[in-house]
């Protein structure tokens, strides 16, 4: 994806695909991408992403993981560069939401990515190949 060694922020959907047994080719692609980030030590997430991942992988996929298995994954991901948003981040996200006409939760993802120094966010939910105030969104599943 990115030729340099800069950190990459991973959105919830990419993480869910990596551990969802029913995700088919998206699972394979997501696992490959996460393996790259682990080996290069470039992966970044936020507390929001970890929360969303836990709920989605234990409740919303066709074959949910056990709470224990999901907690183990969250524990592993917490070794990545992690952003815990504060009140100022919420206000930044509100501004981003208004200016770019995106959901508040997507704006929080972008805000967290920026706070971690990520130039790239891998996401299927946000509009791909678009720059949001210096953070470029790339859909890792797009052809």
C-alpha cells in the first residue's frame, strides 16, 4: 500500500474482515495487510476502533468470535500505536464532520489518525482515494 515506513491507521472494518471467517477474499486481503503492519511495526488504531471491533466481531458477524478470543485480539492490537481521544479531539472531529460532510464517527477516525501522525487510513467505509486535511483514505479492497 504505502511505499514508505510511515504509520498506517486501520479502520474497524479492515480488522473485522481479518478475523471474520465468512469474509472470503476480504479476509485474506485484510490478514495480509495486517501481517505487513505487524512485521513493519506501522499499525495504528484508536480506542474507538478497538471498541467497535470487539462489538462487531462478537455480535455482528455471521460466525462471531467468543468474548475471550476477541479480548485476546484487542489485547494484541493494543501493542500498536494507540490513540485515546480526549475532549479536544471530539471538538476537532465535529469541525471535520461539518467541513467534509461525513459522519461524526468517521471524523473521529480521521482525527485519531492525524494525532498519531498517520498519512494513510485503510478503510472501506470512508470515501477512498480522498484526502481529508492531510490524511489520505485508501480502500484496501478496491481493485
